[in-house]
């Protein structure tokens, strides 16, 4: 067993009595109430999920295991010559809550390497799909196709004990994570690079290998590390995390659950927003004959979008009420590495203008940018211009968070999810009663 797995077991064991005690002795303590608006409006803000992996404060944004984004990046060990921490070190931290030593992070690298070989049939499945299939459909299909590999499903069929569920889920999570960079890069090069493929390099880490298989030179390896870490987790209620959690709660294995989560991420109000941002920006520039708009022209385009009944992609959030720190982290990266890039300048101009327009428009509760407003610009700059692919990269990163979460779900014995629905007539009755 690895240090990571041993540490995880120790942590789960220590947590179990806390969860059990809360459930048994304090199960009736009320932590929220639900109104009609929330029942109709997507359960917004209803407190009914538990996770210790990340917490989203509406003003401050995400904290991973209690650390802000800058604190997380500062705390994690780096390898010589890397500007960013490795994804492996971050996953150790996300899963256990402890910052790993450089050695512990290296052990995760070695572990993933030993699990990295993608079964050949996965590529056959991908190749059988029409080439113009959306890359998110391909990515989700590839994950689902591997379901036959599930350790959880096999052990469950053999009568595994409930206290061992976490172990089998962990094995599936690690097997899946180890393969995702290769699958994602394969889809990219099959679709967009003339069906040429680059084999993984066993010497490289998760982010480095992804960059290598994409065929993109440094510093795209560091870009990838940063991107995957930033997109990993955003507490439990967002569509991709919640879907993965929900499906896994039926004891569907991690392949079923993560594939479902990816399908949610593929929606334009969620992960697809990052490709929509680039599309929107390109549209603005196209309409102006390739020229960067002035602030006035940009304002007019923002209003045109809103009056056309469309959303401004990359702006607004279901929970956040300030600028997303994931946006800020990427902006700081751009300021350091691509300060003069015209698209970056345009994104900054949108940041100057859009919050005012959205506030005047008066609908959104949050006129500030989210993670997706900035991420496409970085990809574009380093040569990934096929923006359909951006959500796949989001999905690779998101896997870290949602898979860590379902390992813990099984560790703490969370129940099958089953909220209650009511009828419209019932709502009307309660409305009349005030
Ligand atoms: N542009 C225009 N209108 C917006 C808007 C935006 N960026 N954000 C919210 N609104 C509108 C909503 O559509 C809604 O209108 P309605 O009353 O006519 O239905 C109203 O403002 C109130 O919405 P809200 O409570 O502020 O937001 P929400 O919780 O319902 O939705 C979100 C949140 C993210 C879906 C929404 O802000 C949005 O559509 N943003 C654009 C898409 C986007 O960037 N998504 C990515 C989010 C981050 C992520 O998951 N990757």
C-alpha cells in the first residue's frame, strides 16, 4: 500500500465516528429550511450536502481543505524547474487534507504511472465515433467504456463489506485519474491534429505528460498543472460534482458516476461556458473585422447579447458574489506570462465593462467573472485554439475533486441520495396559507 492510501485510511477511520455521532445523536438538529423559491429555483443555497474537501464562501471563493488558492499554491511542493506544483501533490492534499512531502508526491506519480495504460478498446471506441462528435461526448464515452475495469463493481458482486467500499472506490479513482491525460490528449490529436498521436513519456508527471501528449512545448506543462488544480473542486452542489456524487450514491461505480458528471459539465451554464467565452470574443472581433473593440463598442456588444436573451458567458455564479479567485489566479498568470496578448487585453476590457452592464441590466445576482472568463485565453495563447476542447480539460481537472469526494462518500458511508418532491398544487396550498 502507498503512503497516500495508508494516510487516507487513517483519516477516514478518524472521521467515521464524527459522522456517525452527528447522524445518530444530532440527526434532528435543523441546519436550514427550504422555501418555494428554492424548490422551483434549483435548490439554490439549500444546505443539504456535506464535504470536507472544499468550501465555497460567497465573498471569498473556494478554499481547498481550508486553504485559499494562493495559500494552496504556496504550500505544495514543487519539482526542480517547475513553476507550479504537481497535480499529484495537489491530489494527495485534496484527498487527505495534509500537504505531502516531495517524496510522498513522487510516490503518487509512480503509482499513477503504474496504472496509466489505457485499454486498447477505448481507442477503438473513440475511433468508431463520427469525427465531428463533440470532444466532451467522446471523453465521457471513453470513461464509460472502461466501466468493465471497475474494481468496485467486481468486488461488490463478490460481496464486499460496506466498510471496504472506500478502498475499491479509491482503486477505481486512481486507475481512472491515471488514464485521463492520455485519453484527453488522444481525443485532441485524433480530432484536430490529423489523427497523429504522441505516446506518453513515463518520466513525466500528470501535467507534464498531458502537455507532452498534446504536443505543446513548455511552459504548457505548468499551464496544465495550474489549470487542472484550479478546476478540480468547487464544493459539492455544482452540477458536475453533485451528479457524480448522486450517481455514486446508488453504488454505481466511479466510471458510471464520473461519466455522468462529465455530461453535466458539458452544459453551457456550467463547464461549456469556457468555450462559449472564446466563441463570444471571436464573434465580437469578427464583427469588427478582426480589430479589438473600444470600450464603447464592447458595451454595445454586451447589450446586444443580453437583449438577444443570451447570457454573458463567464459572468455570474450560482453561489459566488465576487470575482472568482480562480479568475484572479489565471489573470495573474497572464499578467506575468502574456501581458501584451490582444485576447488577454480584451478579456481585461470585458472585466472593466461587463460588471457595470450586468448590474444595470439588473438580473444577475453576481455581475463578476467566474473561472471560465479567463481560462480559454490561456489555452488560445499556447496554441489550443479548438475551443470545443476546453471543457475536456476542465473535466480532467474536475476529476480530481469529484473522485476524491466519492472516495470519502463511501468512506463515511453516505446514503443513497433521495430528496423529496412535491406537486405544484401543494406549493399553491402552502402559498395561500402564507
Ligand atoms: N448574463 C446574463 N444574464 C445572467 C447572467 C449572465 N452572465 N448570469 C445570470 N443571469 C441572469 C439569469 O439568467 C437569471 O435570469 P432569469 O431570471 O431571466 O432566469 C437571473 O440573471 C438570475 O440569475 P442568478 O441567480 O444570478 O444566477 P443563477 O444562479 O441562476 O445562474 C449561472 C448561475 C452561472 C448559471 C449564470 O450566472 C450564468 O448563466 N452565467 C453565464 C454562464 C457561465 O458563465 N457559466 C459558468 C459558471 C461557472 C461554471 O460552472 N463553470
